[in-house]
């Protein structure tokens, strides 16, 4: 019971939503909690590990190799004994050979001259040399335990490994820029949502004023009706217009709920309210050429150009010889680690491998890499011009929206004054209720148009910010 009571008391604290969240606080939470940003940073870390892997190839490899074998094949059994430094003449089949020699001695009865004549007989020599040694061809099964250290290192690879490392490092930089691009996209969404919430909540306040005006007008008409100055249709017209305003108000409130839900999704925290920002986001005032140099897309294109240039040198490595060295030290026996240092041995060596002819493969790969570099250089130039045009278009559109806003704000103030004037005329009986409601509709339309223009203007500003490298 006590646990339930404690949970009831503290659960509002555990699941409390954030109140009066500032934009800066939201951006900090975004960087900390957003999954897209985390994934991009993980990709960046993976690229760093790839660079370390590429760097490790130049250091060579040191391996401990242990073999445990058993075999009765002639090749293996003889090789095992030879590697263990235990090979004897018996392993070569001398037992069978000496048997033939012993027979020749018996035939000579100890006479060396006769023995020499017998041994010089071509038929006997052929018979002896043609004897298949049983000990060599049918050895007993033998165990073989070998332990050795083996080191291999590339001495010269035609700059291939150096280029792999540099290209991998450049790809690491590419992933870093891609992570920035993801971060910019998430910041764009967060700032846009913040400004959208500010606009929609201010819009809701204006609609609530218009709704109160309709309620006030409805009360005036009802009082006029009681005095015989208004008809039932007048009341119905006002009620219909009031219902329309309430519909706009409900739609705006639902949009606000969706915006808060999206903001909560982006930053990984539940948000109930924010601290309003200004309705209009500031436009970067730098020259177009300076903004172009700060764009992430241009930096990615220029880095891609550097990678293509490195690739030319990488392909040229096929023209050079490959030189490597190796060394190994170990010991082997039919018993593990038996007399290790008595039966140890080493091998060292170097290898040169040089492609003398390969049908023009390397030459064509070099030429292909050069064309790819020229293609990328042209793409960089195109990207620079394209980004300049895009930034200029965005700045022009924002300035155009600023002019529209000045006009629409004046239109809204005018529509508001006209409505107030028409409402006063209606009270004096100079005009009908329909004229008042028409002016009220015009005020709402101008207000909605003003909200839409502000939203579109802010979106363009954030599109420009999204292109830029924020670290610079």
C-alpha cells in the first residue's frame, strides 16, 4: 500500500512534460537524444575504425601457428621426421637396400674382388635400385606437433598502402560531413517546428479574439431581436459564422498538438509548452559567394575531388614492383614442446613481384581514374554555381515574402478596422448583418494568409541555414 501511495505521489514527477522549453534547450536535447544524429555519429566512428584498419596493413602481421597432426602417408611421415630433425637412413629405405648388398657379400664368400664384380653387374644394380623401400613407402603413423611464430611485412607496395590510408582518412572526413548534414536536417526540423508553434499559438490567440467578437455580436443581435430590430435569420447567420471561426480554432489547436508531438519526437522528451521565439527567423546577411563556401555540399564535392586525385596515384601503384619480407621461427616434434630448442629452426626471406605484362589493365585503370577526376572537378564547378543560384533564389524569395508581409500586415490592420466600423454601423441600423459578416470573413482570410506567408518565409530561411556548415 505504501509503495502504491509513493508511486502515486511521485509519478507526476517521473512522467512530467517540459514546460517553457527554449529553442537552445531543445537543440541541446536534440543533439543528445535524436536517433538519426546518433546513427550518423556511429557511421562516423565506423569510418575512423576503417582508417585504423587501413593503417594497420603497413605494419605487417605476426602470427602464432600451432599444428597438431597425425598421418601415415609417406610424404607426411617422412616430412614430420625431417622437420623434427629425426630423419635417419632407415627412413629412406636403406634396410631393403642393405639386404641386397648382404646377399652379394654371401655370394662372394668374403672375397672383395668377387664382391666388386657382383656389384658391378648391371642386372644386380637394376634390381637393387628398383627395390621399393617398405620403410619409406609404408611408414608407421606418426604424430606431429609444431609451434611457430610467423611475421610478414610489406616493404614496398608502389604507394598502394599509403594511398589506401589517405583515401580512408578522406572518407572519414566525408562521413563527418554527412553527419553534419543529418544534424543540420534535424536542427532545421526542430527550428521550423519551434517557429511554427509560435505562429500557430499567436494565430490561436487572434482567432480567440475573433471568436469573442462573434459571441459579442451574437448577444447584440439577440438583444436587437427582442426589440424587433433583428430577424431569426440574422441570429442564424452569426451563429453559422461563429461555428466557422470555432472550426478554424479547433483545426489550429489540433495542428498545435501535432507540432508538439513532432517536437517531442525530435528531441526525445515530452514537451507541453515552449518559450516563444520571434515570428520571423533572421536571414543570413553574408554575400552569396561567402555562403557558398560554407555549404556542406560544396565541401563534400571538393573532398570527393581530392579522393579522385588520390585514386590516380593508387592506380599507378600497379606499375611498381611489390616487395615483401617474412620470417618465422618454431620447433616441431611428435611430442608437444619436446626438446623445443634442440629441434627449433627459422626461415627468413623476401619476395619481389612485378607485373611485366597484363594486357594494358593498369594503363587503362590510370586513364579511367584521370577521367573520373576531371569529371568530379567539373561536378565541383557545377555544384558551386548551382549552390550560388539556389542561395540567391532563397534570399530573393525571403525578401519577396518580406514585402508581402508588410502589405498583408497593413491589410490585416485595415480589415480589422473595417470590421469594427461595420459592427458600429450595424448597431446604428445603417447596414445589415450580412455586410458585417462579410467583413469578418475578410479579416479571417487576411489573418490566415498572413500566417501562411510567415510560415513559408521561415521555411526558406531554415532551408538556407540547413545548407551551411555550422562549425564555420
